[in-house]
C-alpha cells in the first residue's frame, strides 16, 4: 500500500473525500501533532477502522493532502494561464488564481506550511515541483525576450515567495477576500521593480 488505497466504488470515493476534508480542517485548525486518527474519524463520522481501509497511518493522510491535493492548485493555475499569450499576463492571472485558490482552500495552504515540521522532504518536494513548472515558463519567456536573462531557478523561487507571503499576510493574517489591488501592486513590483527611480 502506498499513500492511499484507492476506492473502487462511488460510495468509497465519497467516504475518502469526507475523511480528507475532515483531516484538512483538523490539521489546519489544530495542527498535525495535535490531531489524532480518532479525531479525524469522529469528524468524518466514520469508524476508526474505516480510515485504515484507505490510509496506513496519520502521516499518510497528511502526505496525501500535500502531495495530491496540492496538484489541484498547480492544475488550476495551468488551466487559467494557458490561454494567456504573454508571460506577464500568465503571471498576473497565475497570482490571482493562486490567491483565489488559497482563499477557498486555506486549510491546504496552512498544511503545506506545517509540512516543514512534519516531513521536510515532502515540503521540499512540494516547492521543487512548483519551481520546475515555473522554470519552463520563465525560460520560454526569456527565449522570446519577454523577460531578462536572470537565473530561471532563482526567479522561480522569487515568484513563489511573492505569492506565498502575500497569501500569508492578506488571507491568513488579515482574512481579505478581495485581492485585485494586492495583485496590481505585486505585479507593478514584478514589472517595474522597487528601484526604478535609481
């Protein structure tokens, strides 16, 4: 058994989704270390043994949430940006999509940040996957003279850092729900820099 034993029926998938949703909420609110399998079972309204049909332990649930549900975010960004022709517009829409996703799935965002304390390799892998996707787009834009030829990996982590810390400040800390002005300011910085008057 890997991270999950895939359900073979619609009812099984519904049960799995219920377990995952409950675990996401509990990990987000209480933290990984303060959440038990019993807590997840009670919140999911399933027997404790039912959880073990799908997952071998609590860490497998956590890893599943980070690794596979995090893919939903990357896929959503990809879907929203693929129709944009310029790299700048892709970046603009990508940042907006990221913030909207985090606003709707704040539990996943909090869980990813916890991963550095639960499973450092998983945390590293999560951001490396994001970086790989970014690097491809950056290098295409550099070849098309849309972006300066700065190290593409460094740039990828700059963009990731901007998005993550904006989400942390305005969604997690301040509970904002309108990101338009925030995206405009961030994209102004990305396009023109902080030292344009120097």
